[in-house]
């Protein structure tokens, strides 16, 4: 399964795509950090982010998108930018019928390192090992996006378990609704 992880941010938005196998092995497909200039007006920054994210989705065709859950921070400007970037990811996914799963930072850290209190260096180190990344330095936004995708591959989501609880008829109905939305 191909999964896109999005570490949302308005100035720097990490995006990483992995391929996850049934045996829990993961392989890097691509990773990058989308950056927008603080000198641009907010609508232009959001448009630039949307354009870049749409290009990644179109090129790599993920089957799921994992986004870091926005949590309250002391800096309102930071949380607003994070929420706005998350919204862009949600819209791009919804317009293509791609399921979106949210994961908390501690859930991601626990999935990747075994500890929900791991620091960014520990997360980056484990992501590097799991994906056999080259020795080059990656921005934390990039490794966080990859960690989100790995977490999603290994833990799934509550939405996944809810979908499995549906009857076959309900699953077919939902799929028909997704297909109808794609044709609009």
C-alpha cells in the first residue's frame, strides 16, 4: 500500500511517500519539504502549498494519506498555520476520494521508536534505519512526514477498523459514493 505522510506547516510542510507491504516492511518512494515564503500573502502561500501537494499526490498516487493531528500550542499563529496546511491536505485527499487518517505526535513516536516521548533525533534515526535512507541530512519536517506514513502503515486508524466493521453492502455503497464523487 502506498501511503503519503503529511507533517503540516505553512512555512515548511513535510511530505513523504512510502510503500508498505503486508509483512510490515516499508520502502521510501519520495520525500520533500514544501516551503512557502513568509513574504507572500496568506492566500498565495496556501495556493502554493496546495499546488505542490497536488503535484505529489498526482505523481505518486497514494492510497491513504496520514496527517499529524493538530494540537493546541501556546503560539496561536503556529497552530493556525498548521491547521490551514492540514486543511489543504484534507481537501486534496477528499477531491480524489483518498482516505485520510490523523495521528497524534505521541502515537507516531511510539509506533516508530517504541516510546511516545522520543525526541526528533530519535524519530529521525529510526525512520532512517527503517527506510534505509542515505546518510544525507533531512529536515525534521521530512522525517516526521515519513514517520507519519510508517505509523499509518503499522497502526492504521480507527477509520480503518470502522470500515472493516461495515457489512459488505455498506462497503459497496460507500465505494459507489466515492466513485460518484470522482466523476463530478
